[in-house]
């Protein structure tokens, strides 16, 4: 059986935050010890459970039988695609839907790359107008967000791959694009319909627009800001809202995401120090995506975290700073090892995550880019950790740890459009 969800946070268990295929007695005993119930995904199970007339019984609990009204840590779409509506994980009145990948990763990659390039150009033009004191023409940004939404709905891995591996400096506003991509991934996971996805994409692109009025020396300062400098940096939220005020096409949800992306549930955020329910769903989501993008990108003022470490930090701060159900949805949306992130394998090789496996998410398909000695390969090699069949090894290859983007001095920017790589023997084609 494929264990799709637990009655407790994944990070409180040895299974981390992953769904997994239940195959051995040790995992079964662990589930019995930790959980009162679990959810089974029939579509990803390897046996036909639909013919069973009785629930599968464990010695002390009924494994696979759902209580009528379970206490859920996280709200999610049910496995029969019935829509989930209402707060706290959706705007009021919004009917959610279930998305499935429409095309393979490699097929979506060209469109995602083109959408990324057009988005960067649109943002550069918008900032140019703002710096020159001209009226902001939001139409072009509107159009590129449509492209991003379509690509993310089709296959989110492609856009995440491009946005993670494109190496940009602060001038090209890569942070805003990444925040937008992560917001779209989270919205897609929650099942937001297209109009709300568009609003999330717009909020991500525009939330740091006010930084053009922040002295560059503060944005690039190494080390901790003084209290006075921090007050100056915090003003970028108000600056951005002032620039965008009066634009008729901006939805109130977009403005909420921009205004509240630094607010925190405990009231220790800014600019207004909002607490609890006063922080809206778009503000909560924007705060998560913005924080993750900042933690995982090279920063002059702090160290860069690996995506998996950044997710752990966000989870540790959930409940107090962030909405825990949204954090868990975010983890599911981008994966424990997000597409485009660097990982070190048990063999010592360094690889980039290409796509997730739906059965065991800790065994993604990766692109090997170094040998065990951390020397770059002449040609990258695709390797699916799920279907490796050990390939003549005593033990299967696994992910040892996630790595920050700048680990071992590796420059991943040359791989973002790479499609001409070999597969390691024993792995199916990456397509």
C-alpha cells in the first residue's frame, strides 16, 4: 500500500515528510506505534485494494480505515478528487481542483525556459520605468504570469528546474521570479484555480519591487544590519505598495501578498505587526515562499542553506511564525529535495534533482554532475534512484544529504537547459 498521509506531521516521524510504499514489517510496526490512522493512495499502491471487503487490520489498529472526522494536521485534496473549499487553506468561496502533470518534464522544459526569459525581461522593464519615474505598465507582467501559470499547471518541475539553475545576480530580480514559482507550486498543490494562481504569481514577482528605493549598499551588506539600517530596509514594503497604488488591474489578493509577505503569525513581522488571522492566506503563502527563496539563494549577509535544511528551518518556525498546514503543503509541493537542488549521493557523487518519483519521494531522478571526488563530469548522466536495481553494487545508491547552491564551488547554471545527457545503466530514460 502507498501511505499518502499520516495523522501527524511527517517531520515528527522517521519517514520525514514523504509518502512511501509500505513494503516491510519494520515500517508497519513504526506506523502502528506512531499513528492511529493513515491514508492510503489506491492509485499508487501496487496491489488492488478495491476488491477487499474488509479493512486491512493491524494487531491493535485498523490500518487504512479512516475515522469519520479525523483530526488532520494538514488539509488536502482527497484521493477521489473531491474539491476542498474554504479557509484556512483557500480564499473564501474558492473551489479547489486536483492537478495532474499534463506533459513530461523534458517536453515542458523549452516552454518553461522561454517563460522565464520573458518574465525576466518584463520585470527589468518594469523596474526601469519605476526608476525613471514613469508610469508602471503592468500589462506585460500580466502576460508573462499567464505563461508561468500555464507552464506550472502543465508540469511544475520544468519551471522549478529553470528558476533554480539559472544563475542571476540581484540586478535581474531572480528572487522575485523564484518566489513567484514557489507560490505557484504551493497554489497548485492546494488546488487553487487559474485566477488565484495568477494572483499568486503576480504577488511573487512584485513583492520586492520597493527594494529599488532601498540603498544597494544595505541590500549587499555583509553581516548583520544595525537597528537603524534594518528600519530602512523594512520600508521596501511600503515603497512597493506606493508604486503600485492606483493600478486598476491589481487584485486585492495581489496587494495582500505584497503587503503581508513579512508579517508573521506571532505579530513579530512587519510593517504592521499583524497577528494570527489578521494575516491573510496570500500573505501567509507569500511569507513562506519568500523566506524559502531567501534561505536557499546566495546572500551577502548570511550563509546559504540547502533546500532540505531550509525546509526544516521553516517547519521549526511553523506554528509561531508560519502556518503549519501551509508549510506541510509547501513541502509536498516542492519535495524534500526540490527540482533543481544539489544533493550528495552515498557514493560521494554530486547531482542535481531533475524530477520527483511519485512512489518514493526520497528517491528522485537526478543528473550526476561530478564523480565521487567532486570533479565535474565531461558529460552529465541521468540516474533514477528508484529504478537503479543496485547496478552491481553491494548497496543501493541513496541521497546522503542536500547541498546549498554554491557547494564545492559548483556552478549549475550550465545545466539548466541540458537535455543531452546519458542514463546510468539500470535507469530508465529521463523522458
